[in-house]
């Protein structure tokens, strides 16, 4: 297994209120019992209004992320938040390019690349999401789509040590249909080769590529044992105590 630190992100999406968030924080704090965050990068992304609350209450070493941000520092962009604001809150991570941003809100490869570059410049690390839709997989376009989404940030001045790539096949997100370990490993292997060819051998070897799409306490160990799967981005199961088992998938 390569020497890449395991990374588990929890994407809460637009879910939670103070009461349910208290419950989530309680199982993360008690389940992690101070030890798992020593071995694993754990990053949870609550809805923006709860970020500060979660940051104050989490005490096990897990970090807090924003679910999105815009491509400039400030201005007349109603409803948006900037990476500078995320930094000001004391956070270090943002999720960008999530399939719901791409396919529900129509974000393009170019916009996601612009946001990524600006977030990095502002000192925020990026969980950079890519993934094919079912019809694209069925049309044999899995490689093409994922490479196109990833190469939107090639050729720019990217600090790869601050990017985690999340491969999230759209057909697996929130559907209960998980990619098999072989399917996920195949794409992760392609992505690593692509990084080697287009960026560098060092970046290919060191960049974490995590899998997302209906990861559960039941399937996380087998997925996490694949050589190119360096962790997970978890949606639904990150709202449940199962999340702690997923954090411990490699232990
Ligand atoms: C996600 O939203 O990034 C995700 C992977 O969701 P789920 O785990 O619910 O499929």
C-alpha cells in the first residue's frame, strides 16, 4: 500500500439542524476517541450556517470543510461565500465540483477550475470531485469524462499537495448502488496514470484519490483495501454512526 495518508470526508449536504447536528458530533467525538484522527484525515462538511458551531464542538481532531465557494474574494454575488471567508472562519478545506453542483446547479469544468485555483490561492485545500453519469459509463465514456473533468486544472499553477481528488460516479451517489471495488480501483488506476503522464510521477504517487458513492460501514473495508483508493467522500452514511466505522476502514 502506498504511503498516502487515508482521508475520509463527510458531506452532510443540505441536511441537519442543531438537534441532529449535536447527535452527529457526539458520535464522531466519542467514536474517534482521540486516536483515529492521528492516522486518518477526517474532514466533515456541514451546511454553511452550521460551520462555526460544528468547528467549536468537534474535539477529536476532525477538521471542518465548506461544501462550496465562489471564484472571487468578495463582491456582488448574492448567496455565495468566498474562500477568504472560509479561511477567516479558521477552515482549511472546501469541496468543489460535487456532482450536485455540476448537474443540479449547472457548474462547468471551467467554473470549477476557476474556483479551485482561487481557493488554493486563498490558502484553502480542495476536495476536487469528478465522476461520470450512468449513460456516460454505458456509452464507454468513463475514462474520457473523468479525464476531461480532471484536466480542467492541468497546466495551471496547482499545488497538488493541497488537492484530494474524489472520484464519485454519479450513478453511485445517494443511490445505494456502490461501485464494486474492481470498478472503483480501475478508474482510480486510470486517474493515477493520467496524473503521471500529464503532471508528474511524484504527483501521481502522492496525490490522494478517494472514492465516493454509497459508501457504507459494510462495503468500506473492501473498497479501502484497493491499492489506489486512499479514502472516501461519504454522503448519507456521514450522518450516521456508521461514519466512524468508515473512518476506521483501514484500521
Ligand atoms: C456524496 O454526496 O458525495 C456522496 C458520495 O453521497 P452518498 O455517500 O450518499 O452516495
